[in-house]
């Protein structure tokens, strides 16, 4: 697994989810969201749909 980028959603790394963009063992991109030991893995396609919705304004700030 190759980590491409790693970041957190807030300045205090202990209270917010971490985001890791990586290539898995098959060489496919995936995005891992992790908080309090819980992980969710999004495929490249799922991540790109999420980004598209944000850019189009379908997902906005709450």
C-alpha cells in the first residue's frame, strides 16, 4: 500500500476524522476515512462522485 496524501479535518488531530488517499495492493486508488478506530473506505469512483456533488453545489455546508 502506498500512501499518497494524509490529512485531518481539523487542527486538533485527536477530535476529527483523518483522511488518507492511498493505492491499495491492487494499485487502485482509495480514500480511507478514519475516526476513533472506525474506518470507511471509498473507492476512487465513490470519492470522485462526492467531490462532484460538492463542486456542483449539491452538497453544501450545514
